[in-house]
C-alpha cells in the first residue's frame, strides 16, 4: 500500500475515533514525518470522511463497480464513460 493510501486509512481511523482535523494532522505528521500529506489535504480528507454516509459510499462503490465492469468488458480498448 502506498503512503498516500496508508495516510488516508489513518485519517479514517482518526475520524472514527472522533478526532478533530487538527488532532489528525498531528498524528499523521508524527507517523509519516516529511512524507506527511499537507495540512490542506488532511483537512479535506477529514471533511469528506466526516460527512460521507453509508448510502453515499454504497452508491459510489456501485458506480465504481459498473465502471470497472466496463473496463474489463472493453478488453483494453478505449471507451468513453456513459455517465451512468
């Protein structure tokens, strides 16, 4: 897993614990040092994760799954997303 993904997992974990974005930033900086996401990125991810509902996640996952199926069906050929 790349460090960006690892940091997002940590941000989600902190959000689940009820940590503020400021507290989360400190944890990320302690754990990742110079490789930490920026202040802005940590706060943006915290906002997204704090407001994301289970329904929103399920809908996004289904859209991603349909897109993935299109990619597999295309067999490496170029296609345009139909927006659905």
